[in-house]
C-alpha cells in the first residue's frame, strides 16, 4: 500500500489553493480540509450572535462561547457538488460563509489567539491518520510543521481579485446580485486580507522554509493540478 502523508497547501487568499487541493484529494483518495472555511464559520457565528458589531469584536463573549463548546464546525461530503460542505452547529453554511460580509470580517477573527488555538487543535485531530490535504495559511508552519509535502501558492493581487470576481459572478443568482459586485472593492478586500494575514502576531501567513513555491498567475487549473500531482508522486514513490 502506498504510504499516507500530510499535504499542506498554504498561500494568499483567492489564489486557487482550494481548487488544486480539492482536485488532488479527489485524485489520490485523500480527505480534503478547507481551514479557511472554519475561520469563516467562526466569523459567521460571531455575526449571527451580535458579537461582531461595527464597533469591533466582542472578544470576551466570543471566547466564552468557544470555551462553552458552543461553536461546532464540521464538514459533510456533498455528492452533488463532489465537495465537502461546511456545517456550523448542524446547519449547512457553505453559501453564507462565502459572502462578502463574511470575507470582510474574517481576518480580524482569524487573528484572535483563542480562535486559532481552537481551530488548530481541531485541524491536528483531523490529520492524525494522515491521508489528508489541508489548505490554509499556517498549515505548513503551525498546524503540521512535519507535513511531508508543503506548497506555498501565490499569484498577483489583481489576478486573485479577478478570479474571486468571476467566482462570485458565477454564483450570483439575480441581476441585482451581479450589479452589486465591484472589482475594485474585491481587490481592496484581497489586499487588506493579505496585509492582516501576514502581519498578525499568531501564526502569520508565511512560507515554511521547506515549502515549494508555486506562483500560478500564468498557469491554468490543469497545469497546476498536474504540477501538484507530480510532487506528490515523487514523495510517495
Ligand atoms: O482561504 P479563505 O479566504 O477562505 O480564508 C479566510 C480567512 O481565514 C483569511 O482571511 C485567512 C484566514 N485563515 C487563517 O488565518 N488560517 C488558515 N489556516 C486559513 C484561513
């Protein structure tokens, strides 16, 4: 039997990490975990419970909710889409967590040490049996520093904003939703998140020393998937 490994895919937001990570997991029969979805689910919880007003996060109350085990995040494979859906306390929240209001608020939530401690622990438990492809910002540096394959993915902010814009446009159901999309706003969000993610105190986004770098600004999905599969094969022999 081929040996099972841990594959850590880190990088900037909207750089196509999750597409390539998902594709690889499917191809090699591994479990795929989108850790960004977990930070988004905590953000959604805070918003729903009024713990994230415009004046800022109510940290003590959010911490109390976490300590009391009130935030349960899980994934369930969706055979229709072929991808896992994110669940928050038993409710499917896959669409809600991808909306701009969550995107605009998630980085400050992801900078809170007690939120990172909770999610890091859950992520480590998910990888105990190996055979996992996990994507995020700190997988190769903080969650699984011992991962056998680490990839750091990036692309220019403009390319990433365009991809995000196209994705949201594809998902928009009504003309109103389409009209509400604004490329400049999305670009600003991408740049702001880059800044906060790279400058926070706990587990900032950075390339692990032993990670392979992939700049996919000029690559097609197929090219990047082939690149990743090749790296995996080299390791498992
Ligand atoms: O990958 P994404 O855009 O869905 O991630 C959402 C946010 O969560 C992003 O601002 C960075 C943060 N994040 C993180 O801090 N650590 C991770 N392992 C994954 C995501």
